[in-house]
C-alpha cells in the first residue's frame, strides 16, 4: 500500500486520478444503499467493490461442515457467556463492502452494540468461511484482504473436500497462518478457551463427542 501511494504521489495526473476515485466511490455508495434497501430476507447476496454478488446454492458437504462448527461454537459461547454467534442470511458491513460470512462471532463488547432488530452487523471478531468452488476465490482473495485490513482478529478457512482447517490470526503485520491441518486440535485466539479437535468439523461422531464435552 505504501509503495502504491508513493507511486501515485509522483504522478503528474494525481489530481485527475483522485477525482476519478472519488467519483467512483460516490457511485458505489449509492449502489450500496440501493442494495441494502432492496435485499430480501431470502436472498444470499453480497456487495463487493460496487457489484452485487449472488451466492450459488450451498452444497450438502459445505452445509454439514458449517453446521458442525456453528453448533460447537454457539454452544460454547452461550454456555460461557462470551458473546454472540451469527450464522445464516445476514450482512456484515465493512467500510466498503457488505459480506455474508458462513459463521461470525462477536465478543461481549461488540455484542452489546448490536440491536435485536438489525439485519446489518458490524465487523466481527471471528469469521469462518467454508470453501466452495464458487466462493474460494473471494474467500482467499478480497475477503481475506478486507478481513485482515479491518481488524477481524481471527479468520478460519475450512476446505470440506480436503478436510483441512486453516487458522489465521491478526498481527501488526497482517494475518499469520497459525495452523493448517486436518488433524490435531485448534485453539481459538478470538474466542477465549475455545478448543476443538479438527476432526469434529468433518466427522459426525467426533462432533457429537466434542459437543458433549462442551456441555459437560
């Protein structure tokens, strides 16, 4: 980012470039407001870089993986009163874009600011995306960069086909890959003391055992 800015500052066409950028951003803001006004509860869509992106139907493999994490995380967070877990059709408003993560977690401070009647949520403390053929490019691309740039403390990427979890934790230099594995355990950074066997995301019996352990 610093190198790009330095290059722009040296360009004789800097003023024209800035004017074009402001014009583009003004148009984006109008389109974003239109998207928010028109989006329906049964839609699965996001607003990314000025465009409405409709998500393809989710495959059973991805739904099951999503559901296993949701059950474990929501049960743990609710039992320990750590905040709030959100899944399903909801929008997270980032400075430029609106996303619909697969699973999001808000700690107590952010949870206290979320109105019960809202459908537009702030930037989460934790996000998980379950990869699919239609979403992988965005999940590893624009979403990764946006989550990183705007302080999502922890980002999980789950590949349900290869059955691998990637765990990224924010640092002053950006995301650090703390774990990439299909076995062993994952200890969350953003959700205090949330530790699960990675296989519990992919295996129903292991998921049930982990859920029982959480419930005590």
